[in-house]
């Protein structure tokens, strides 16, 4: 099966493209074959529409928190509110989230989905720092328009499947909270490189087999990117491969998954 891992960004360009790793899954062995750089969303859209069967793990929140959806009065189905967001401009989406946050009391301005709490992920409403809210804005409507299958959220083409991935979750299970990436050149250190060395070593020497039932073959070229977008894409591919191996069990989707919020692909959620 063709497996992809995609490190997503809300504003791809030459300096910060999206990174996609393509892999082959043969039984329980995942082999990374190619790395792709996408400098605009057209490449991502073409990828989603390709005719060959695939499953992709993509690093952005597929859904928003139920509490936020109900409070703000958006449609209470995933296709409904994602279609609504897809018809907003980027600024209109920002304004909606900012206005909501301004009306909320301290400590109750940004909510997290059930899967975010379980995995330690940020709120999909977040616009500053790591702007996962904008990643949702740019990503989820494109999934909807492409007509893919997003288990638990969208019943589309069964040959084109996407699952939400979170590389930080898998990285923490392998090396704890060692910082392994840094986009700012002046802040890149030998310690970051050493952490990437440790992370890749654990990926390729059997650790994902014990947690995800998968062996991984990947070259040392995944160490060369100081921002670790390549490694993050590989981690997303591992999470997608695990979901594929559990496709007959709803791709490993937790039984209590909220159909408004979605879920992050991870064995601990089953």
C-alpha cells in the first residue's frame, strides 16, 4: 500500500514548503522512498485528487472543539461547518475566532478537543505561535472539496484515505521532550542534531514495532533538515501506516470519537 506522511503548513512557500514523504508498506515493513516539497496549495490539492489508492497521515487538526462549534453557532456536522469555513476569507475566519475569544472569560477562551487533551495537542482555535487554527482553515476545507475519506468525519472515496497525524505525540514516546528541531538558523545547535540522531535511530531499530506494529526503513537524509520537517513527515507516515493496518477496525478510530471533532491516529486511543 502507498503510505504518505505530510508535514503541513498554513502558508507554504520557498522558505517553508509542505513536506511529503512517500512510503511503501509491505505487510508490516514501512520503507520511505521519496521526499517531496510543495511550495503552494495546488500541489497539495493535486496530491489529494490522485487516482491511485493511498492513505496519508497529515499534521493539522481536522476538526474544531464541539464546545466552540456549539457556542459560536456553526452547523453541528463536520461537512456543515467545514463548508462554512471554506467560504470564509482567511481574515473572516481570524475575526470569528478573535471575536469568540474576546467574549470569553480568562482561562476559557480556547478549547481543546477530546483527542487534543489525550495527546497533549494545542487547541485548534489557536492563531498565535504555532497557528494550528489557520492550519485547520487551510487544510480541512481542501479535504472536504477533494472528496477523500476521513474516517469518522467524511465518507468520501474509499481509495483515498486521510487520517489526522501528530508527529509530536510519537516523537515524545520515542525520545521524551528532547528538542530536535529549530527553524531559526542562529538557534540551531549540536544538541538538536543529536536529538534527531536519537529519534531516527529509535524509529529504524524496532521501537515503532512495539507500539505501532511496524518496522521502518529510512535513510540518514532525514537528519539533514534542522527544522525536522522531513522527520515529522516520516512520523506522520508511521501513524498513517498504523491506521491502514487497522482499516478493518475503523482505521483504529476510538469508539468514543466525537463526529464533530475527529481524532488523532494513535494506538493509545483505541
